[in-house]
C-alpha cells in the first residue's frame, strides 16, 4: 500500500540500464522482500542507499561503480526476454504433457 511510482517502475527500467551496462540505483529495501533488489544484490549490479548523502558518497566510489557497471554489462542478458525463452518453452511443453496425461491417461 505504500509503494510509490518509483517502486513500481524500477522493474520496467532495469533492462534499459542493463543494456547500457549501468548499475541500478535503489532505495535500500533490505528489510522487505523485493525481487528487484534480490536479483540486483545477487548479480552485484545495484547501488542501494538510505538517504541522498549515502547515495552521493557511494557514487563517488569510482572503482566500485565501475565494478557494478562491469557486472551489469556481463549479466545484461539476464534482463532480456530472450534469456528466458528456453525455460518458457520447456514450461509450456511440460504443461502440455501433463494436460495430455490428465486427458488421455
């Protein structure tokens, strides 16, 4: 109920950042369950902050920002639809197989 437009729009922007090889900047939501923060942490592609002073300091860490950008560039395909096509096809094949088994025994 407290989600803001930025909270809802971040997932839509991640692929754009990924293609450009840019780390994503997030308000730190580590006390909550958020898929976008979880994947950004796992891939080490995000800058998380509690306030703008902290963000400013983190953006000045050139070596860390470069590492995050390199990580994003290396993992950019994870944020594309094509990356998931084989899994999606397998999912549909499995669903069809299960349905056929239910119908035809």
